[in-house]
C-alpha cells in the first residue's frame, strides 16, 4: 500500500492511506493476511464478520436524522421554535420595562450605589446621568400588559405574550453576548441552540434543513453577525444552521448551472454519494456521513426552496397582515418565511434584525426600528394562531443585552444587569409578566432569569430535560446549559 507520506503518491493514494482516522472493521479484515490466517481471525471475531460482499454494497442515502433522544423526558408542549433576535441590544427602558422613577430622575446623577464597581461598556470613568424613558407606556389587551407605545401592533396580541423583565447576561460586548445567548457560553466554537435542538429531536422534514437562519437590517447601527452564531460546534456539522437569504437566491448555488437538467444532476449526486460511501466504509467518519446526507439534502432543496419562496399562493390579506410583498430582505418578509418554514417542518428558525444598537438619538432610532419589527412580529403570532400552529410553536423575542439607565449623550450604552424579552406560543402563559428590575431599571431584582434558565425552559417545552441532552467531547459531557439553568416554571401553562 502506498504510504501517504510518499511525495510521489497520488491524491487518491493520500485519501485511501489516511492513517488519522480509524479503519472500519470490514476494511481491517480486507487488509489482513489472506487464506487460513484470515479464516482463523474471522472465526475468532465472530460469524458476523463473514457477511457476504453484497451486504457491503454502497448505499447512496443516509436516513433522515430522527434525533439522539428516542424518548422525550416530558410531554412536549411545543414542536418548534421561532427565535426573533433583536441584534444590537434593544433598550428595555424604551420597550418593555416601565420605570416612572427613572423619569423623575431625568438629568440627575445616577446613584453611585448602583454603578460602583460594576462593568460598564463605553461609559466607564465618565459622568453618569439618568436618562428618562423616551416613549410613553400604555396598557394593552384584557390582561393590561404595560409596554411602550412604539409597539401598537404587538399591543393587539398582548394577551399571547409573557414578558420577562428580569433577564441578565454575562457578556457586555455584542459578539460575545450573541455567543452567550446562542450557545450558553462566551467561548466560541460551542454548538448553538438550534444545533442542539436538531441534534436532540431530529428533523420533521426531508426537504429542508432542520435549522434555518434569516437576517435583516434597519433602524440603527447594523452590528455584524458572524456565521459561527449558528454553527454546530463539536456536534456533527449536519446540525448547523443554514443561512437563507430573503432577497435574491435564498441559498447560494441552489440552482443548477445552465444546461444541467435535474436528471443529470441526480446522476452526479449519486456518483459522488457512492464515492463518499466507499470512503465511509473505510474509516467510519461521521463527517463523511454528514457529507452524504447534506449532498442529498442540497439536491432535494433545489426543488423545495423555490416552492418555499414563491409566495404567489399567499392571499393578499396575509401579505397585508405582515406588511410585505415578500422577498424584499425585510424583517416582515422574513417573518412570513419563518411561518412557511415552520409549516414545512423546520425545527428551529432564527431571525436576526440588526438595527437595535442605539448609542445616540435613542428616541427616534428606537421608534424607527420598532416600526420595522412591530407589525411583522404581531402578524407572525396572529398568522400562527389562525392556522392552529401557535399552540405548538414557541416564539421568542430577545436581544443579546439591554441598555443603561444612564445617558450616553442622547443614547444608552450596553447593559447586562437587567433587560427584557418576551415569549409566546406553545406552553407559555399568555398575558402575563415575570420578574422585575429595580426602580431605575439597572439590576434584575425579582425572579432573576439567566440565559441558561431561558435555554432550560425552551428545552422543557420541547419535552427535554436540559441536564440529559448531552454530547461527549474532550472527556466531558457538554450540554447547552453548561452546568447551570433552571426551568422558569411560573411562566408555563
């Protein structure tokens, strides 16, 4: 056999002689001594090793992943998650957390008892002055939920929402805060929550990925989002999120080149899959299995994705509900696509709207950004409910952190000690609120909720005990909630 270190060996020889991967049992026997020695070895190792060659015939398709968990730990109250990520850090003080005392202290020094020794992003060492909430707060729905007047459309679905006003996080800058919200740690390279869900529960569709990401911009400074935020980390790469573009081709290279028919493409995919299968039988590498399944998924997506984005079957009243004509790159178009993805069995859909980083002019900027997301988010809840899907779809609205009660000119700085999110849908008590910050909106003070708690609650609603969904890596069993997390029992229906 040609050694892979031989400078004159061919690429094929390198592939077949890769000693960095363990050999499959069948390959080991094939390379062993011939004749009586081989028969003796086979007898010692067992009759099953003498399977006929026909049984080893390469197959083209890896079966659909049905999940690492064969039995749920709890009855599931929801089947899927749509996570609306307000990237940039929406100010809780202009949105969900009413603070009359902060309004009274407008322009006065921020009490040192709140801020001394505390992490502050860009205001460190500067004069700290209270800034009043910049918008009127109103009561909405039969439940009397109180939140900002910049969300009139969400006011119409207030009775579906549970507002959590006592969130806190660990990271004060955007990228590590996104990483923490997505993976439960600030360390890059861990699996994202969508990857964990598809690993644990599997897919409900053969024609689309189990985890899809959509992005939009507008209303404020557009902080960049790295694709590792939806990566699979140390999980097999088949579980990472697939970024769909809401404008132009939704998936790059999803279309066949000119002159290539679907039958011809099928022939190419089949040939590639057989080569991959031969290699997989040699080394049993899980990433080759991923490659096989993803080639097949990509081929099926060539038919399913155009149908997904063709919204000609959507009636005008639905388009008007969302405030979009579709495929324009907006948050509204993405919310409509999220509902269509959920209908087709996608397990986790994550929508990023990059427009909430308001270090200046927060009054006008927050109103502008809210106008872009208010109607579509409300429409998503209404549309899901009309289709009898809200009862088993969990919708989460959250940024990576909040904003300071102290002014940064006419804006607010990053803040991690207290902020707000909301949840709605499957298994959530609508028309309720949970937790509070102190009277100035600085610290989460009542029924404090961490990111780990949020993840544990999401998993519980899907029927999963967060302590039991684990994956062995580098000598440790890892999980989404790391070594923390408690289910937020009071918000569950």
